[in-house]
């Protein structure tokens, strides 16, 4: 698995993922910190990244695209300190690897990790 971090995610989370052996990069380190959300999503999809963000717009964009990838993990924690994000991320990686590889939007709050398989069907 490969991870791409949006601007609201700490570079310390990238370091954490790299220490676990995952290819991980931050938009800032690529000089893409002003890239529009739609192009960030396209980059993640085209290059096989799982997108890490706290921006709810990505969930809406991936749903509207009707695409199966990329997987998106949206952190909605009250405390976005890297240690808290990393703790939740470790749980997600440990328990939901298959879903991440197949395409999912994961919403993370303090009390819940909620998964929604992609593509998201309109009812």
C-alpha cells in the first residue's frame, strides 16, 4: 500500500508510515500544496495511493466520480495530533487492508471507524 497525505495531515504521519515500511509522501514535499482537490484525487487514483485527509470534500468527490479507487481515509478527530492520527491509522491498516486495496472511504472519528465501499451507488 502507498499513502499520499493532504495538507491537514502532519508530516510525522508520513514518517510513521515509512517506519512501518509503507511508501508514503506528503503533498507539501512534492510541491503540490496548492493543487486543487480534484487533481489531488486524480493523482492518488493514477499513482495507486490511498489518500489521507481531514477534508470532507474528498469523500464527496470520490462518491461523485463513481470510481472504485482511490481509497480515502478522512480523519475527523477532535485531536489531530500526529500520535492520535497514527494510532487510528495503525488500527485501520491492521484491520482493513483488504478494503483499502479494493476501494473504500473510511471516516474516522474519536468513537468510530466507518467504512463505505467504492464505488458509492446513488439510490
